[in-house]
């Protein structure tokens, strides 16, 4: 069984985020604007594909460890 990861996306400022799970061509599980103060997005899965409009607008953590975002998009696995 592939290991389950917990991805936490914490908005630092308003920005658009698109997240797909398991397959880079899958329908997004999140495709919207994130706002600070609304709280973090917590997702569980094996792999995530992230696109974020502004790289410095979010703080990412995988299983509690900080994760750097590299435009134009990153894969978390």
C-alpha cells in the first residue's frame, strides 16, 4: 500500500490554488481562491499536484515538514 501523506496548505495571502490528487490529469479536488484567516486546507492522499498563482502566498507542509513551492507547479508524493 502506498503511504498516505497529509498535505496542509495554509494561505498567507489571498491566492488561487488548484490541487489534483493521484493523477495530474484528474479533476481538481480544489480549484478556488484561498483566503488567509479562513484556515488551512488539510488533505490526505498518496500524491498531490499543486498549482498556485503566487508562490509566496501559501505555506505548505507535508506530514508536518515544511515544503517549498516551485512555480509553475509541484508534485507532492
